[in-house]
C-alpha cells in the first residue's frame, strides 16, 4: 500500500494536461488518462523498470525481426526505442514518435550517446500519429494507448501506417489486478482494449501474460 501511495503521488506530479480534452471512450466508457509530461522523464528510465516491466522479455515475445520497419509510438525518451533499434539492425528502421518536442530531444540525445543511427523521430499530434502510410511492420505502444484523448482517430491513423497484416502491440498495466500499484486510469483490461480496437479494423491475435504487471496485447491489421 505504501508503494501504491508513492507511485500515485509521483503520477499526479508527472502527468499533465498538455492541451488534451478530458473525456471518456464512447464504446467502453473508459475515462482518458493524462499524458506524462517532462516531469515524468526520469520515471521512464527508473532502474526498477527493468524488474517491474522486463522490457527485453517483452520484446522477445513480440519477436521483432531484423530489417523490419517499426514504430515506438509514445516513445518518450527512447527507453524502448533503442532496444527496438538493436533488434531491427542496420537494415531496419525505427520511428520514435511522441507528441512532446522535449521528449524527442531527449530521445535523440540518448540515441546519439548509444551510437544508434537507425531511428527517425516523429512529432505526432493528438489525433494523428503522423506516421508514414503503409510503411510499418509493427507499431508498439508501451503504457501509452490509455493516454490518447482521441483514440479512435489515432487508431485509424495507426491502421493506415501499417502494412497489410502488420501488427499493433499494446503493453498496458493490468486493469483487472487491483494490486498493481498504478492509478486506475493508467491501467486497462483486456476487455476494454478489445472493445476499443476491434471496431477500428484490428483483429485480436493474443494476450501474452508473461510480464509481472502488464498485458502484451497483439492485434493485426
């Protein structure tokens, strides 16, 4: 319980409105969460995240292939981006997308420090991911989708960016589990995700329950 209070207090400070309109999803009734602002940058690279989220295990399960073109949507400072870049290799490409210029500046800095050159940054919008049409093998969103203020429009844009049969993968904290120490609006259930994505042209493939606190939800265009 003490950990939950600490996490909750941090999230109150780290998440900001950034011009979003408050609202609920018309299909699921889920209330939209706020976007993590610059104050949350350190949270994205906290040392405990390795144990809490097991990012490499998640990417192993997703099975990104060398040479693929993929996107880390809502990339923040690039915590998952550089890992994805290593997996697609020099013949592949990663689009690191975010709606905040500050986050993208930090992402570029982090890629430069790691000597990674196969990442292209994209400044997205709240209703348009600004990704290239029909170019992507996979779009990954890690603890991001629940923050969309216009999720239906964003999903349509994401669908357009995927190649036929391309995959959309969401990693979200389990809304079914009250013991996961994250504020409720920053968690999602499998039922909620399916209810919101399937009407937008995404076929549910599987829910991988291999992480300590999160679902890995795989959809295909």
